[in-house]
């Protein structure tokens, strides 16, 4: 244990001696957490709305006012013709074009129904889908009010009873996207920093020539690896601690689960990441190579982790691949424990898979590490 302690002491001295490394380890991730948590939003706002009113009646103006009053739409223009409106959308000046036909009010009064034309810029398919939901909701609300105005006394008697839906939002009552994103962004930062640091640390020893000197010493392989990786395991837990404090103080994210359970799972998860970093470093000769390989795997793991898009929405073959993605389990556990108050029995499947991943990756890393004695 003394030998491991000396190696750990040496590693901490090297980390804190490098003044350029400290901001990368602590300051940069925290700034990223604050910025990304505000920027990575699923909400669609400031939609550039335009319309063509060929009717020019009180009903058509009332419909346009509904859109103008919405917090999601910005009324930017009224176009006299479809050609000009389409040209504006082609140039990116508008996102939505509402086309109110001639005799809109007259048809509504006479036949109790009419049609509207809506054109949406659907280059961003997911955003266009959300915009369509907003538009449908506004039109339905306008239609409901119009029906009341157009009703005759006999219609009121024969009108069917409405079914009312009472919605209850669990775990995120205010529907705040930050409540969903902050735990995931925290997973991203803890993973990135620990992977890059562990992957580049041993490669740096190769570059400066000190690894060969260590290899001919009586230090055992397990002693060297534990001493090398333990400081980054500690740094990962420190980053988690600071991230949780920021999540609570700045974003007011509820932490309803056990902190001890989060730290226990994270301590096992960090072994996976450190094992991957060591495995990468064993097959690279420069820090640049290690960083590129680590970034390649990180991009794949992150995009298929459920951090930004639900795993259930992926193709079936991709869902099978995500079963081998450790980041997916960390994202699930952080959200389950922080927001739902999950217990150990609830996260047991994720824990077992992560533990198995840790054993396999560290076993491969130790096996692939070459030492003379």
C-alpha cells in the first residue's frame, strides 16, 4: 500500500503543478454546465410567423390575434400573395405561413366549418412537428370560441357534453426542460474530463520517456495502474459534487433521491471510464492520438445514450447497440435518483451492467498494459 500511496502522491503533485491543467479540470466543466444547461433546450420559441389574409374580416383578424398573443410566435409580416410569402420562407425570413382563404367568415357562418392553409419550414423536422402542435392548439381554441359565438339556442340544448381531461405531471411539474437536461449534462462533463485525463496521462509518460523508467522498477503492474488512476477517480467525484451544488443553487434542480446512492453508483461508473481511458492509452503513442480516439467513442456513446434523444425513438438495431453503452445507464440512474427518488432496487439492473462493464474494461486494460516485470 505504501508504494501505491507514493504513486498517488506523485500524481496529485503533477496535476496541481500544471497550472494550465487546473482550469481545464475544474473551471471549464462548470462553465460548460452553466452554458449548456441553458442552451440545450427542447422548447421551440420565437417562431417567425406570417400570414396571408384574403378575407379581411373580424374572424380572420381574431385568428391572427390569437397567434400574435402566443408566447411561441413572433408576428413578422403580412403578405399580399402566396408567391411573396413562399419567397420569404425560401430566404429564411419566416418559419410559418398561415393562409386565410377568401370568404373565411362567410363559410364559417353558413356551413359551421372551413379550411385554413398552413405552410411550415420543415428543414428541422422535430421543430416543425412542435410548431404544428402549437398551431393546432391555437386553431382548436379559436374554433371552440367561434362555435360558442355561432351557436343558436337549439344548438345549446342538443350540444353533447364535453369530456374534460385532468393532467397530472409527475417529477417535473413545471415542465422545465432544465430539470431534464441538467442531470444529463452533468453526466457528460464528468465522463469527458475523466476519460480524457486518464487516457492522456499515461500517454504523456510515454512521450516524455518516464514510462520506460517506471517499467524497469520493482513496482507491480496493479500498483502502477491503481496509483495512476485513483487521482482521476477522485477528481470525477469532486466534479460530481460541484456539479450537484450548481444544479441545486443555480438551476434549482430537485434532488429527491439519496446522495449516497448517486455517489456509490458514480464510483463504479468512473471505474468503467478510467478502464476505457487506460485501454486507449495502451494502444496510442501520443496525447493527440489518445484524444482523437477517445473523442470518437465519446461522440458515439453520447448520441446513443438517451441524453438528447430518447432511446425508444431509435431504430431497433440501435437500441440493441445502446445496451453496451455505459453512458446510457449513468444518464438513466442520475435522472431516476435525482428526479424520481429511485432506490437501489430500482437501479439494480443498471448497476449490474455497469459493474460488469467495469470488470471487463479494467481487465482488458490491465491485460493490454505491457510491463517488463
